[in-house]
């Protein structure tokens, strides 16, 4: 060992050729692991960079095409970007596919001509309605509301209309509405009591657009005129040469100098015409309908027609309901329009081709209607909650309406309590699943 000034100097270690050779197999074994970890890290970095690019692009898109606000579907902090893909409702499995045996024809649920006849005399009937009425007026009204509706409102001509869903940022249904295009903007008709909800929903995203949104439910009264004589009677009373022919089309007419809006409606229960005006004018219209021998329709009968038409009210639109589950795709959803709130979820469902639940009409073999809501079971497991029930004169049995899991749609073993049940119609699907006569028991 060398010394300098009395100190021992450290000498560099000398690796023998034997020890160097022994270390090579270990290094060779570690290299693939290191290479794999390096590739993983690079992949994570590339994913993070891509995600930042997508967020940046979405933010730019929202500036040009959508209203910017908290919860916007194009806001990178929105929960819509945090959805797992595919969501549970999109998982493809044999249980979620409709069976090939569902082939027999059925015409209910979209528009049934049989539902147009007057339940009392065959001539005609009228009923008071209380829909929510929300108006959007101003130069930007149509473009603004179109950012939140599933239907293509920007393509509507003045005097035309369409059904449309309004959804939240996750694509869950807030309301099913009828939207009318007017000279000043839009009129949105929804179920009673939904006016404040829709107004507040739209105002949440209203920043600088030239649009005024108002809930005018209290200042409007509405009537339904239905039956074989409905068109003739309404035409005579308002002095119109013609009336709207297509569903949701409408005209602004006059009744004794007072503005009246007449809307054609089909496929929502009792087909006919909605007549909307100020409360005083509606009372005068009712007097003239009575003089024309039109009877006031029984609310229970109108409810039966709605249920058999598979038209959902808020009772059927449960929490976290998706638009395609309600069977109004061709009537209320545009798959060609630009971006709107909730479009990501709607587009995914369209791409996957199915949902896990469908609004369906269920025949029940019971003498008395079960209390609502009623549980529909298959082999002891809940597959639906029926939210509306009535006696069907067409099928001579009780029928209920609710969202049914697709795996149970064709099952012959459904039960509501102790009563046998069977799905007979799927909303929006022109097919009958089974005949009620096949399982109904004879009754006195």
C-alpha cells in the first residue's frame, strides 16, 4: 500500500475478470425491465399530453360553438370528462340485446290512429291542460336554446315544432318538451310545474346572448280538443281555412280579436289540437265548444290514452334516465346537429346501439290495479318500477308503464306482486312482444 506523508493512500478497486463476467448475466436480466418501465413512462407522458390537447381544443370549441358556463359539457373541469368508458349502461352483453323473437307487428307508442277517436261519443271532446310554458325571445333565442336541446331547433321554420329533450351535462333527462318555432324565438311546452326548472336551467348558462327567457305558465291557458270532429270544430271557431297537419306544427289565429295559438298534436295520447290563449279567451272558447256539443273528456280516459301511447311524464322519467331509454329517438333527437349539453352521452349510446332499459307497456293479469309505484319482478329480482297504470280497453286488461330492463322484455315469467305480467309494447319500437290473451286468466 503506497504512503504519502505518513498517510496510506486509497487505491482504486480492481475488478477481476471473473467478477466482471459474473455481473453480466444480472445486467442482462435487468435491461428488459428497465426498458419496459421506460416505455410505460413515455406512454403515460404521451397520454397526459394528448389529454391536455383535447382539453385545449374543447375549450376553444366551446368559445366558438357553445355557451360557456359552469357545468358546460365542453368545460374541461366538467364531470362529463370523468365518465368511465364504456359506462355501465353501454356494456355489450347477451342480456342487453333484444331477442330475435320480437317480431309481431304493433302500431302503438308512436302514433296510433285508434287513440284519436273520442272516448265518449265518437264526435269530439275537450279537456283543460296546464302545461308549463317557457318562452325564449330575441335575436339569439333559437341559437342559444339549440345548445341545450336534443332536437335540431335551428333548422325549424317559423310555424314548425318538434319534441325535444333537455338534459344535464351527463346526458340525463331533465324534461321531455314540445318546442314551437315562432317569429320572435321559441315557445317550450312541458309538463305542469317544470317551468321554473327549465327557465333556471337555461338562465344558468345565459351570459351575453341577446335572449330573454321567461316562465309564462301563469299567463297562458290551454285546451285539448280531440276526436273525429276536432279539426272541423276548431276550424269553424277560429275561422281558419286550414289547420296544421303535422304534429307540433302550429298557427297563430284570432278568436274574437284575441290571439290564439293552435298546435297539432299526435302520438302523446289523445290526438287532436292544443288551443292556447289568455285565460279569458279560453273560457269563451270552452263555451263555444260546449255549444257545439263537444263533451268534457274524463281525465282518467285521457290518462289511459297517454299510457297506451307510451308517452312519458315526469313520473316515468326517473333520476338518471337517458333519452334513448324513452323511445322518442325519431321524434325528439337529432343525431346530425352540432354540439349541445349532454351530446357526448347521447352520441355514445347511438354508437353502441342499445341501452339497458326501455320504456315499455306491461300487461298485468289482475282484477284491481296495484298501488303505484309497483315493482315488476323476474325470478324474485326487480327489473322495473311501474309508475302509471290504467285499464286498457284495447287489451281488456290492466296495463302499466315503466322503464324495464332489456333482459326482461321478452320474459314470460314477469310478476307484479302475485299477478302474472307480460311486456306487450316497447316505446318507439313498432313490434308487439306477446299477446295478452296468452296469459290472462278468465274473469267473470
